[in-house]
C-alpha cells in the first residue's frame, strides 16, 4: 500500500472517528442522539461513520493480505487508460506557487474586490506559467477581467465581490 | 402521456430566449469538451449560477445544451490529437484518429458530430416515452423504495469507479457524511458545522464540484507540462455530407444509440461504458471486424452515437426517480432543485410543462449540436491550439466567479479551494471522485427517505425488508457488492473469471 494511499485511508478513518466522537459528545449533550427516525439526528451519520470505518479497515486488511502474498500493489485493470503521462519536471514547485497565488487572490478578493485584484492575479498567473510578453499579458488580463465581469455581472446579474471598499464599475 | 407532456412543454419552451440559451449552451459545451482535462461537468458547474438567473426552462435548456455539447466535444480532440477531451470520447480514438491520419480528418470530425446528434435524438425519444412510464410505476414507491433506489446510485457508482470498489465505497460514504453537514431537517439542530453559521445550509454543491473537478484538474494539467506548446492544427470545415454518411449506417447508429440509452439508464454506469460496449458489439457484429481499429467510419459512429444517446438514458432515472446516473446528471438534478423543482414522479404530475420543456430542450440541444457543430468546426479546431499557459488561469478565474456566484458568499471560495485539494489528492492516489458528487446530491434524499420510512413504520427497521420492491432492490445491491468484493480466487473457482473495472467515469 503506497504511503499516500495509506494517508488518504487514514483521512477517512479520521472523518469517521470524528463523526462518532461528535455524536458521543455534542449530540448526546443536546439530547439528539437517541430515539427513532424523527428525533435521532445522529442515526444516519452514525450508521455512515460506522460503515466508513468498517470499509476502511477492510481495505487496509485486504491490502496487507495482498502484500503478504507478494502481489505488491493491487492492479486494477482499466478499460480506459488513455490519459497517462509522466510528471513534468519542476511541476511540483509550480503547483505550490500557483496554489499560494490562488490563496492570496482569494484573501485579497474579500478585501479589495474583483475589479482590482483579478487583473493583478491573472497577470501573476500568466507570468508564472511562462508568458514572457508583458504588454500582451497586461492587455489580456485586463480584457479578460472586463469580459467576465460584463458576462456575469451585467448580463447575468451575478454580482462580483465588491470588497470592503465597495468597488463597482 | 408522453405526447401530453410535450404539448404542455411547447407553450413554455417555444421562444427566442430558449433557442438562444440552448444554442449558447451547446456551443460552450463543445468548446469545453474539446479541451483535454475539462468536460461537460465543468461546464455545468461553472454555468449553473448563470442558469439560476434565467427563467427555469431557459436555464435548463442552457445546462442541457452544455451536457450534450460537452459529451460530443471530446471526440474532436480524440480524432485530431489522439487525446480525448473527456474520457467519454476514449473509444472514439480507436478509429477516429486512424481515420484522420488517412487524410480524412474533416470526415472523421463530421461523422463524430453527426452520429452524436442523431444518437442523442434517438436517446431523447427513449427518454420521452420511457420516463413517464417509469414515473407512473414509481408512484407506488414509498420512502423505503426511494431509500433503496438512492442506495443503488451510490453502490453502482462505487462499483464502476476507478481504483477499487472499497475505495469507491469509502468516498461515497464520506460524500454522504458531507451531505449531513448543516441543519438537521427534523430536529432543527446544527450538525458538524464547527460553529460556523455559513455551514447552516450545508456544503454548497456548486463550489464543491467546481473544486473537486475543475480546480484539481487545472493543477493536474501543470503536472502534464507542455504549458507553452500549441499543437498547430490547421482549421478545416466538416462536410455536411457526413450527416448522410452517418445515416447510411443506420442500423449501427440505432443499435449503438439503444445500447447507450439502456446503459445510461442504469445508475452508476455512464457514457464511457456505453461507448466501449457499443464499439465491442459493432465490431463483433461486423462482416469485416478486422477493419475496426484501422479507421473505419463504423467505429466512430458506434462510439459517438452511444455516448450521446447515454445522455438521454441517464435523464430517465434522474427525472423519474431522482436517481442520477452520473455526476453530470447529478449536477442537472441539483440545478433543477435549485430552480425550485423536485425531480421524481411528482414532477410529472405537478409540473408537466417543465418535464415537457426539458424533453424539448434535450431534443433541440441535439439538433443545435448538429448545426453548430458542423458550421463552427473551424473555430472548434482552432480552440485546440490555445496554450495551457493562457487556459489554466482563465479556467481558474471562471471557477472563482462560478463558486462565488451561487450565494455571493466568499466562504464558498474556500469551500472550492478545500475540495480542490481533496479532488487532487483523491485522484493522485487512485481514489474515485464521482461517488463524492453523487453521494452529496443523493445524501439528503437518502436520509430523508430513511427517516420517513422509520417514522411510518414506528421505527421498525424491518420495513426495508418486508416491502417486496424495496427488498428486491436492496438484494440486487447486496449481490452486486458481494460479487465485486469477492476475492479473484473465489470467483475463478466459481467459474466467473476476473472482473474488469473501468476507470473514473465521471464525465469531467
């Protein structure tokens, strides 16, 4: 069993365990962890969490049995296996950088709003992904920001985040 | 009853806004479907906020257009680049790509579009006549039966998803737990909200799906590399004669569409399985099976007719029973509910105009697919030349706008980002993502019917096992699970051979 797979399975165990813990503490304190279909808010999540722990345990056990028998990683035969690739060098750092940029954008979006942060974020993302022509970068960023704003905010009446300063066009 | 529904739908559906919205949806769907890594599910989630701002039928027309267009769009990149835009088009490259390599790329693309549209219309006819019958039969269903059906959706998607069935079940169960976050509908108490009022209404399905599929996919595209590479494909026109070319293969077209519709109607299967199955049947039935895989037009017709007919098929249980067949139909159901319409048998009696309108929108989508697909082929082909360094930030921007647009709450952006991480990690370690989406949509239906069944039976759990329909459905689920989970050695001893499982069938 790969380490990552083990961690993900562990994550599911944590989720199941947390739910049962909540049921045993908060739900009991609120008096909603007993009774039948009408009163028992813990019934459905409790059953699900128990099943999740059972399935996770079964999965781990089956992997261990296969490993002991020397089958190595379980092979799953894929009918569709056409989108396979090798990881591009340096892509890990690029992913982390893009993630940091995205987080920064979302934080700023809440404070400064769509119109100011979006062109800046787009410029930074284009630059990060290899666009080396600054004028083209700026123009495309501004045009994209405005077009998306026009389509969503003006045509569809879906407001964009105005920020704390209420910056609208 | 089908004709009555169509007549009632006609009054609400005929109009310029409906035509424009459906056409726009098909156009956008094809564009999104063409680009490898994206797919109709991304289009559905990004444009659901847009649909909410429209009249209900117009909004559903937009979304159905994206569904139909996106399902076909992946064939264009499969034929030209040997990279299917979506897994749905994977089988199309077996003959589509070799046909293009023989210098018949315009015919291959035209055939894919024509077969998709005609197959979709045939699937639509099945939808129109079968779903009222199923809805009528389902009127005898009570909460135990609905619970059992909802469980079927989860179990089937877990069985056919990538990785293993146990992984699919873990993800499905986690998705069901996510659906319990928020206010309990019976005792009006908060569950698992960590004290955050923003979670009182639960985890938003739109930001969740955007994160799981779109955001995670953009980060996966960085792994693939080639950000500044353009394939440099020259644009061309697809011949309108490809329509008659497809029609001349009518028996293959009809058979493949029928297979696609029936496979689609089974919860948890989907277009990928439909297209591979149709391809296998077409090859086995052919007088010249050796031609398959070398660029025979019949191969393209079989796969494309089937995968688009599947769109009509998945709508049958979705509309009639509120059981989505795949993540795309789950999103369509979620949109329908957000528009204020509850899918299921009641929809057919309380809102027949809406049902008829949906039928008409689906048929119109396929007609517009044929017209727009062939007319704008040069534009669609040129889309393939857009470099990822431009595409990735643009798609991320649409993700942010789409996630924010539903509730205009910045909290949803963090939900999107969180599930983006979840989707990335799940995919990386070979866990399926589709069960999470289906479970999130089915979860409230499952819990509601589970608890109502107990209430009506004075909390006797035997209610699920004493009603014939409920016990049959539960037994089918148990047998399917048991069969899939049996060790290979046991299955071999039983003479059942090794069960092949398919990759993630989500249509993203």
